[in-house]
């Protein structure tokens, strides 16, 4: 009796109600063969679909936000470029008008001074002074030196698509000063940078990310023209120790540093500097009053 009762307990471990529920569930059709009931499968499919929809919405919102931000940057950049071009156009027009007026003044002055011997002597002295101040246009053979920033890196903005510039591979004002001084030392008679003629008081400066020549920006690539004997200029220029060092640095940082002999170069006149005359201020001591007495 004890053994048969123990066998019955071990054989019937499942409650009869659970067993009946299992038999009823087994009678339901299972077309997928996964062993899961149809409601459970439907809820799982719904949850998967909802998860995919939410993920898609998040991706779409993120993409549209990034695109809108990129478009905003492009619009601001386009507006700034338009303003710069407008102001640059006005500056160029004013510079052209100033040059026309200078030409008229020069022609009138020459006509009046050439009428007398003293006036002609003054014209000759003025011509020599203008040559020394780079105030007249010149044409002749020479050397053309090109300096340019390194190419942008391959890293791209995934939204804007703009390349990242290598800050170490950018031409500095010191590089251009070195080239210009080496050209003067090699025997150059006249020098210009991107059409900006250099005179005795010209300055090359670096402001932010722009190189300024006489406070006017010049853009990359930088073309430095020097008039003189091409053979002499090239041999002395390349023998300069500073130029040799700059060539090595340019190669290391990917800068473009080239030079070529030219049969004819045309350099415009430099801007005429404004003359300033210094005068000593003579301070007259106040005269003592009529009623004042020394020591009183």
C-alpha cells in the first residue's frame, strides 16, 4: 500500500486543473510551430513593430535636426559672403575712382611743371621719388613664388560635408615675410603679393585667419611676384638659408612652395602713403601779471 501510494504521488505531480488547461491549449492550432499561443505571438509582433517605429522616428528627428542646423549655418555663411562681396565691390569702385583722380592730378601737374625749367627739374626729382616709393606701375621679367596652405584632411563633416582644415599646414605672415625679405636680398627691384604692391612702409600681418598686406586681406594661394633678373633671383633666392629651412618645413606640413621664372610680370603701383608733418609745440610761459612782485 505504501509503495503504491508513493508511485501515485510521483506519477501525478501536476494538479488536475493545470493538466486540463495544458490539454486544452494543446488542442488549439499552432500554424508557426513555435509552441506559443496566437495572442502571445500577436503581442510580441506588436511590441517589435512599435519598437521599430519609435526607433525610426528618433532617427528621422535627429537627421532633420542636423540638416536644419547645417542649412542654418549655410544660410548665415551665404549672407556673410554676400555682405563681404558687396563691401569689397564698393571698396574696389572707390579705389578705381581714386586711381582715376590721381591720374588726372598727375597729368595736370606734369603739364604745368613741364612748362618751366625749374618745374621740369621738380618732375625729375618726383619721378625718382615715386620709383623709390613704389608709386608707379612696373613691368619686366622676374620670379613668381607661390605659397599655399596644405590640402584639407580627409575627415568630413557627415552632415555639412565640409573638410577640416589642417591648422598646422597654414601659411603664416612670418612665412611670407621671409620670402619677401629673401627676394629683396636676392636683388628684386619690385615685389607684390596677390597684386598688392609692397612699398617702403608696407606691412605683412596675420589677423585671425587672414593675411593682411597693408591692412588689406589677401587670399590663399599667395602669389609673390618679384621683378629682376630671373637667373640671379632664382639662384640667390634658393641659396638663402631661410628659404631652404622654409622649404623643409613646407614639405613636412604639406604646404605648397613653388617658384618659377617669368618672362614678363606686371606689378601695379603701391598705395601712396599719407604724409604727416611733425611740428614741435612751443609752449610760451605765461607772463607775470603787472601787479605781481618777485617773491610776493
